């Protein structure tokens, strides 16, 4: 049994890990996020840019974009770190309300080139994915718990073997005491039958899988043998390859507008990425709601995606109601298909 100190340390460790994941996501997002249109502290003490030597006429160098004033104190360093992690230089607070309530306007503004006030879609996506996985992992338990899942499954072979050994030991004790064995023999026979059936099922699946079959079938076998390990791999792969949802989704969205030449792949990519950002934040909100004991958020999860898709389609592509409605229905099926395809790809990769 863990002591209170150990539990406390685990909590601190998990919280620290979550904050580290969030910071990592924000910093990675900040790497790809442009700084155009952002203001500095207003310092312009230098006469020439310290980076390229160009004469300064404002708070930023008009040649290379570097800020005119360069901080050189330890306090300023940590200020810049916190500012970059938690504020995105103020853009995040202008982007999130539009993403939630006017997604079509946000997408159209970015496509049309009005970008200085908003977080770019790919930067927001990276940040939201890091944040979602960090919080969901904290709320639903660590991956170490998942890795031990198979040892506790009631239908697992290992569990049957442990229970059979316990019953046989109990039978030996009854023999020593000279007590009747009718009841214990029945339990042993039942447990042995269950163990034989589990072994047979495992062997039956294994026999159907050869080196030349798809990797997904191999993953099914691994899921049967060690579900905790497969879940660990799936979550790790989804965390690393979540960006693949964008190129998988874009061709399907393009099909919805294939006869409209004015909309190109770039428009659809921005649309898909901002849409995925919203869905990621929605999952994050639901996970936090469940952890806080707010069950009604599950109902919101069923209503929010189609409504958000509808509003984003209308605003982005200037569609009428009927055009937006049938495309929303099609987009829901596309989203389901993409998720299934992504899950299969992750499952196949986990079997390698």
C-alpha cells in the first residue's frame, strides 16, 4: 500500500508531467506561430538592429523582424517563457472565442490574409493536442495503469491460471484437514474449463494470423494477449501522429466542393485544421467536466460538433442553408470514417 507521502509525490509528479506537456505544446506551437502584428514592450533604445544591423525606425526591424530591444536579464527570460506558453502574445484570446462561436469567420479571415490577430491553425492544433493529451492522461490515469490492465481482466488467461492455482492450494488444505472435496472440485473443474476455452480462443486467433497478413490482424492478437500494452501503444501513437488527421481529412472535404474551382486545397486545409482544433478542445472540456462530476457535458458532445460544422461551413464557403446542411451531414460521416481509418492505422502501427 502506498503511503500518503508516496501518493502525494505521485500526484505532484503527474501534475508536473501535465504542466510539462502543456508547456511543450505551447512552445512547439510558438515555433510555427508567426509574430507579425504583435507589439513589443515599446523599447527602442538601440539605433540599429542587433541581428542584421539595419537602422531602426520602430519597435521591430523592418528587414528581419527582430524586436528592437533585446532583454538580457534572467527575469526577462522567464517572463518571455511564461508569455509564450500561456498567452501566445495575446492572439489566443482573440482566436478562441471566434473558434467556438464564429468558426466560419475565423477560417475565412485567415484564408483571406487577415492573420495578425489570430493564432495560425497549425500552431493552435499543436497546442490543443498537447493540452488535450496532457489533461486526459491526468484525468483518466497514467499509461502505467493501462499497461497493467491485462493482469486484472477477469477473462484473461493469467487471471484464470492464478485462480486455478489458488483453488488447488485450497483443495490441498482440505485434504490435510480431512474435509469433503465435492464443492472445491466443482470450482476447480469450472475454472479449468474456462482456462481451456481461453487458451483455445487465443490459439484459434493466432492460427489465423501469419506473417503475410495485414498488421491490423496481428494487432488484434496482441490486443487479446496484452490489451494494456496495445492501449499504451495506441495512445502514444495517437499523441505523436495526430497531425495525420489533417492530410487524411482534406481530400474528403475537397470532394464536397470539387465542382467549385474558387476553393482550393489550401482553403480546405485551414478549414479542417481549425475544425480539428475545436473538436480537440471539446474533448478536453468533456474530460474536465467528467472529472468535476458534470455529466451533462456528454450531451453537449453530441450536439456541438454538427452545429459547429454547420456554422463553419456557412461562414467559410458562403453557403446557403440547404447547401450547408447536406454538407454538414456528409462531413459527419466523413469525420467518422476518418477516425476509424486513423484508429486502424494506429492499431496497425502498434503491432509493428
